[in-house]
């Protein structure tokens, strides 16, 4: 079983700000803007009583975001209008998909989704970023692969998902569907959303946002592909706008992953 760290959601280059850590500890990963007429609108997504558009207006006043790339789509009931036959799924394409294929990512491997987050507070019937709180990278969700869809016909059945509605190269497009149960902890489902917890924070204390805490399994020799640790001093930092890191299989990595996922 391999563990894959997968970067998703808002950051300084996609969206322009972190996703919010809500006052109740919810890690609400905001899907990145993507202007495709078939994509879902921010105003058609919700968390509790707030639409994503309302949340964005509080975080980034006067923004012009309308449509987004909702992926991974693993938060149940996020759509204001229920989607007939909805199932959780995560898509990947082009060079990022090639990396996953070359790393032989397969059924039972686990994606750990992480992103850039910052604490927020309620303000004027919405939310805003809490002053003095720095952004950090946090693991916010997981998906253990139960099935991999790689043909246009199979992917088209997930008509609500951006990897089904966008015009991607059919040979370089895939959907990953979750297993029913998490194999390393049968009491948990094969996918899920995680709340804020200190051990789920990747960012090193008082360090650069993208510099992570040191674990042996996060070092270059334990990552599939040609990676270099660019950290200046302590920590682990992998430069660039990459999307996934596939960790080499070992018991320590699996133990780390299951401890992160367990409530």
C-alpha cells in the first residue's frame, strides 16, 4: 500500500488566499476557480447555512469568482441541489496522471489530500481571516482507491464531476473512486473529510508555510520520482507547483497515515 500526498484547493497562485479553518475546526477546502460553463458555481455549493460564494465574499471582498473545479468531490451534501446518483471521486489528468501511473498507483493505495489553510472567525454574518494567524499546510481528507476509471465511457457516468464535463484528452484522464471501507481501519469508510488537528499540520512550527516537519518517509529517498529537499536548514521543502508525491511503501508511513485519519 502506497500513500500519496495530493495538494488541492486555494493557495496564493490558485484563488489567491488560503482555504478557511472555520471556527468549529472544519477544514473547508475551497475548490479552485475554473471558468468552464459546465463547471459548478460557487453559489451552488454550501457548508451549513453559508454558500461557498458567501464564504468567499467574506474572505476576499469584491472577488469575481463564479465557477470552480470541484475536485476532489468527497464532501457529501455540498451541492445545494442534490445530485442524482452522487458518489465521491477524485480526478487527475495529463502530466500529473502520468506521474501516478509511472509510480504504479493502484487499488488500495491511499490519497491524503492537503492544502493551504488559515484560521477564521465569524464577522458580519459571514467569516473573515483571524488577524495574526499564519497560513499552514494541513491534511484535510483522504481516499483509499477502490476503483480506477480510465475510459471516457466510464468517466462520463460521473456527469457532475469536472473530469467528466471538461474536454480532457481521454487517454490522459482518470477518476479514482473510494473503497467501501478503509482497509487499515475497517471501522472507517474508504474516504472522508478531516477536521483541524495539530498532528495533521504539515508545516513546520515557525517556519516557511511550505516547509514541512521532518519525517524519514517524507525525505527524497523515500519518494518515488526525482525529488530534492530544498529546505534551508531544518524541515522538508519540495519546490514547484507539483500536485502529488507518492511515498514508498513501508510500515512507518502506513502507521502515520492511519493515525492521521483516525478520529
